[in-house]
C-alpha cells in the first residue's frame, strides 16, 4: 500500500451543546483519491475545518508525513501542505487569472522589491499547463466559465506545494463534460503521488473515481472501505444508519398512465435565450429535461412559469392559449416552480419554516385574505410530517435547516398551492443522498396521483431512473426525446449531438 500522508484520529469538536464530531478519524495515502461521504450534518465540513485550521479540535490529533501538526489558520494549514478547493470558488473574479494564482505570494524583483509580473505570468502558465489548461492568464478570472475557475482554484492550491488536496463538492456546478475533465485532472494528480480528499453527494462519481471511501454518521467514524466492498445501497445504509431504497420511478416494461395534456409549448422561444421548442407535459407523468449547463433547460422553465416573456410561439395550458406576464398568473393557472438556486431564489432566509411554506398560497389568495394562524400552523405541521422535514419546530428559521430540508420546504410551499404542473429545476443538487431519495420518491408519488412534473437535472442517472420520458436540450433548442428507462449512453449521444 502507498505510504500514509495524513492520519487524523480521535477528533472531537463541540459547538455549544451540539456535538459536531465525536472520535472521528481519517487516513489519507499518497497517490489516492479518497471519498468522504455522509449526510448533511454528519461532520464532513467540521472535519475539513479541523484539517485546514478553520477550527481547532477539542481533542484528537492530526499527523502529516509522520509529524504532528495543529494548524490554527487556513494559511498555516496551507504552509503545512494542506490545500482546499471549495464548492463555491472563493477567488477574486475581478482580478486576472495570474493575480488570483499568486495573490498573497507575489514574486519580487531582486533589487526594487516590486512585483515581478513577468515571473507571475510565466509561473501561471506553467501551473495551468500542469493541468493541461491553456488560457489567457491576463484575462479576468470572472470572464471564464465556472469549470475553468474551478481548475484555476486547483492550480492555486497546487502552487503552494500541497501534499494533501481537499476538494469539497467541486462538481456541484459543473456539467457532465466538465466533471469528466475534472476527473482527468484528479487522476493525473493521483499519478503524481498527491493525496486527494473528495467530498461529493453523487454516488456515481464516488464509484467513478475513488480508490477508498470513508463514511461519517452523526459526527462519528463509521468505517473505511474499498469501493468494490461497498455497493451503492450499502454505502447509503452506512451513511444513514438504515436501509434506504434507491428510488426507481418507471419500472421496467411499465408505461406511465398518460393523462391529459396539462401544458404545451408550441415553438416557444425568446430571442438570445431559447430557440423554438415544442414540448408536451401530461398529467400523471414525470418528464425529464436534460442537457449541459447553458443548454436552455432553465430558460425554458422560466418561460413556462412567466419569469421571462416569450417573443415567439405559444404556450397552451389546459388546451387554451395563454400569455403569462408574470409568475402570479402562472400560479393562478396551477403552475409551480422550485428554482435551481435554492438559497437565493427559493427560501426566504429571514422567515420561519411555517412562513416559507404558506408564502405562495398566501400570495395567491392576496394579502387582504390572510390565512388564519391556526390554518398556517396546521398546514406547516402537515407538510413537515408528509415530507419528513427535519426541524425542531415550524417556527425555526428556515436558514437553520440543512440543504435537503430547505429544498423540502420549498417543495412544500408549492404543494400547498395544489398545482397541476410542478417544475423542479435541479431539485437534488447539493443535498445528501438520503434527502435526495426522499425527494425523488415524493416526485414519483405526486405524478402517480395525477400531477404533471417537469424534472430538470444534469444527472443522467436520475433522468433514466426516475422519468417516464426524457427531453434533451442542446444549444438552446430541443435535441430530441427518449422514452423512460433509456440507456444513459443514448442520453449522452443526444447531449453530444450524435443522436
């Protein structure tokens, strides 16, 4: 086996009355990609904070290359050889790529002590070349797509002679092609002897790239496994402490009971945003919408819900042509949208769970017809029970909940309006596996009760497993449709333009 680079053991961390870690540990070896798995609240983020000096452990030890370390700040951890790339790229988009790569450690000219910009540019190109990335290092970082920014963040982490690279949810904002490019870089770094800690919520990614898996549950170490020793159902069970059935919406050979057409887009288009698209959404059916980031998935959802105005084509609801001028009209017609950006466009962070749940129904009724407090409380408690929302109380601030439970609150808000068409834009992004399965199970239940569901996802496995039909977007137009249960390769062919 490869030599141990980092050994953490007996780690304890408490925040007030909350025990975040209890006797947790981790072993990283040179030349391996090591997945760290657990539900939201399992202790993954706390463990990373202890390794990177954001927090200090109450007890336990961290040993790097056989030497005990106790980083008190992220900068100290970086000097020790531990670098981290977070889910949200925390660089400066207004600075150039080169400035971001060398910020805080600019090389100086020998006599004047001025910054040696020639060395900065040359060194930046060398760092990026090591990741097979050829871009203009003098352009602002913010002018590049997220995938490139992620690579620049990795290059910066490597530029400080890192022995351990921590990648915390690096794929959550990347499309399939960008994920594969990142995996190529990770494998390249593994071949150089780097120890990589990989945190993700995506099961397929764990098995695609990881050499070993460590599982945390409720702040404690559950076990360390080789991927072939721990099939996906067993991994989920280890994370949640019980068996969790992986949701399958469309059973093999079983067609969805097709109901009436609830909504129909007829050559619906918006200049500069979406090419003409034809799409039918039927009662009792989950229609999947796949494609790369920027392919037009969210743009279509915004047109259907009246967030943007179409300038060509028609939208038919219940067999009648309608023109939606704003979302309130969409809600009045029985449409609901759970947006992709849960934190900025979904939850209202200053309000309680109860207030978030009743928000859309109250808006539809009008503020002069206020829902009685008793009805609000009964409705909130019922949806907390129905969707399994984990909260201490319905008056708990919604931003105190985990990402998965916040997503369930947004879903509850729209279910309270009893919609005919539910549009879900990336409803499982950034949430843990157990919450993901619960939300997908709820989607299947709603469809089988007669609701029309548009399920937008970049995860091909979700589309093929859950949906009754799959429409694929490419270059802001519909590339084609496939029946539910189609092979993932067929979906990829349409995405790539080979179908």
